[in-house]
């Protein structure tokens, strides 16, 4: 069977003449088209051939695979002619395949870059919107504030609440003055106690070195030590008074005033958007104006709700602050009076009883600076 195929291939040999170039070019074009069709639909293994020589050689080296497989694979009738592409067609198709594979390789790498770029663009747009809203709000509030200062704009006023806020600010200023004076008293009295302590030590030393004046120096030293002890007790009471006033002024009152500042800012924004809405209502009614009017109405309602909420918060905080202030000051003023009276009356027992009454614990003289053995 193989000898028959070889003889058949030998009989199909086509001689090459000088005028066969045009037929060969036509055959090359036909083969190129067939090869492109095979690249699209896929090769048929039953119709391929093994070429042992280069292109343009004799047909003696071409052996169909269907003849080799013989009994193993059932033969099928060939549906396409045998294809042997020209070098130019093969190189062109190979370059197209490489370009296609290259584009497929670069495609997965481009999608993360595009996603990152879109995310960055989204963040930038969001920041721009925030800055834009802040700029518009600041412009409207500044315009409203200047209008109120120059008497050309109207403002919303709650007379009762404004009176309470002004009273709170005045009370805070006066309490700050009392706090400053109490701190000055503490500082000066601390210096007095230290001087009395030094004077008692000096009298004690002189009583030992002056036998003729030992008794006089002795009872003066005892008097100064007693005054120093009572002074330290009074300092404990005054320090407690200063600490309580400081908490009331710089924490409780300051917290209420922070809410008042938020309320005043909300009031200014509310009036600004109210004025903007009134100006739009007075203008012409076209499609653009109606859209702006709806947006202005929404902003006005939002700022109105915020203003009313903060106004209620300020009223509640002012009420609780007044109750807390009366309670704290009643206790502290009673402590201050009893401690000062007992000290200058020389009543040590009453002074100590005053500190026990208000649960004030005095620190020992060396408690502020621990020894080097107790230091971490």
C-alpha cells in the first residue's frame, strides 16, 4: 500500500517551466487563504501530512498520516486539500498571533490601573463637593453677619434665652475674678505659712543657744509652730475651695458656653438660608428658579431643625447649670467662711471639725515629694 502511494505521488509531479511563476503565485494565494481558514476552524489531524523536505521540493517526501495510521484509525474522506503554506503567509499569520497574544497578556494589567484611577477620581470629586458646600455656606453666613452688623439684615432673636446667655457670660467673668483672687490668697498665705515655719525653727535654735532667753524663745517657737499647723489646715480648705470654683468655671460653665456657641452658629446659618429663600421667593418663577427654590427650601428646613434642636439643648443646660451652681457655691462658701473664722479666732478644734465636715483630707508635709526609695 505504501509503494502504491509513493508511485501515485511520483506520477503527480509537476514540472517547473519558465512560465510557471504566475501559476505558483496563484497557488500561494490559495494556500494562504486555506491556511487562514484552518487557523480559524482548527486543523484536521486525519488530513495532515509529514513534510520531510523544504517548500518547493518534490512530492516524494510527503506521506499522509492516514496511510501511516492505517488499521488504528478509521479513514475518513478528506474534506479539504492538503495545505503547505508559503513562507510569507506563515510569517504574516505568526506575527498576527503574536500581536493577539501580546494584547491578551497586557489586558489583565490594565484593569487594576483603571480601577485605581477611577477610585482616585471619585475621592477628588468627593473632596471638591465638600469644599464647594463649605464655601457656599461660609459665603452665605458671612453675608448675613455683615448685613446684621450694618443694620441691613434681620436676625432671629429669642429674648428670654438671649438674656440667660448674657447673664451666664457675666457670671462667668465674675467667678473668674473670684477664682483669681482666691488663688492669690492661697499663694500669699502659703508664703506666710512657710515664713512662720522658718521663724519657729529659728526660735527653737536660739532657745537652745541662749540660756538666759530660753523660756521666751521657747514659747514663741511653740506659738509659731501652732500657727503654722493651723495655717496648713486653712490652706487645705482654701485649696479645696479654689479647686471647686475652677471646676465650676472652666468645665461646667465652659461646656454650656460651647453649646451656646454652636447654637449661635446654627442661628446665623438659619437666618442666612432664610434670607436666601426670601430673596428667591421675590424673584421670577421660571424652570431654573423653581429648582433653586426647591433646593433652598430643603436647606432652610434642615438648618431650621438644627437651630431648634440646639436652642432646646441650650435651655436645658442653662437650667441644670443654675441648679448645679447654687448647690456647689452654697457648700463652698460655707466651707470658706467657717475655715477663715476658725483660723483667725485661733480655734484649732473648730478648724479641724470644718475640714471633717466637708471630707477634706490634708496631705502630710512630705507627701508631695516622695523619698528616693519610693520613686519608680
